[in-house]
C-alpha cells in the first residue's frame, strides 16, 4: 500500500499511529505529499480529487480517503481491533469525530495566519474556530474521561493527535490550563511508542 504523507499533518498522524499500534509499518510505502492548499501540483490529486492527505492507495490500486475511511479500512484489513463492537462503537466514533473537528479548526487557524496575506486575515474568524476547539475540549473533559480510561481505540488515538497538533501549532493557547483530567490522560498517552514515533515535524 502507498500512503500519501506529511510528518506535519495531524490527520496523517492518525493513520501512522494505527499502523504502529498494529505493527504494520512494513505494509505501507510513504509518499511525500504537499501540505499547502496553494501547491496543488504536489498534492495527490490523482488519488484524491480534493487534493488532501492522507490518501491511501491499496495493493489493488484503489484510492481511499479521508483519514476516517482509511483508518476503518486499515483496522479491518490488519485486524487491529481499534473500532470496538456497538454500543461502545458509537462513543468511539463520536469521540473520533469530535477530535477530527477540533483538528480541522486548528488547521484552519494555522492556515489563516500562515497562508493568507496579513491584510486579509480575520482574528474574529480565527477566534470562532478556537471557540469550537475550546467547547469540544471541555465536553471531552466533562463527559469522556471514562471512555478514555477504557481499552485503546481510534477515538483515543484521534484525540491524542488533535491534542498533539494543538501543542505543535498553538502552544500559546495552553489547552491544559483548565483541564487537569485531560492533561493527565495526555501525559500517559503521548508516551506510547506509537505516539513518540509520530511526533509532528514541520514541513
Ligand atoms: C501543518 O503544517 O500545520 C499542517 C500540515 C499538513 C496538514 C495540516 C496542517
């Protein structure tokens, strides 16, 4: 399989953590891909018309995206066991969607201040994105700590990748300040070999 990859992408990281946890890194070849929406030539548009990473080319040449479809595919193909049976599955998927929503908002803030020219940036818009993240973090701290202490699953991995991206690109926001339980969970989770092996690297 081929995985279109950037070591800075938090969505690619989800896939990489799954591969490490499943002991299946030898099943994929990593293909470096562009990370900027302003460089469409270097994006995997033959495999994903949206041009986004991660995109996975399976052994029979089928293209699969986005990260949530890829992780479901790999989980089933590799028998990784990171999506539990229902009813826990619904919590896992909701946590994954919450984490991905946070990550998406965090990436949009990053793009706003690093891709848009200075005069066209909107601080109000960026704050609106941050409020989404803030609400989601509070909801996780209030309602999902029980799930986080359960068996490893893709919801936890997605959340850890979201938190890792906040640390990587938005450390000044200090998400830990009013969230002691989530911060304590992150200390343990970030120490997993799969998380250590996939720390983000600026492109
Ligand atoms: C980043 O550099 O922050 C980034 C890279 C790829 C995808 C999303 C964000």
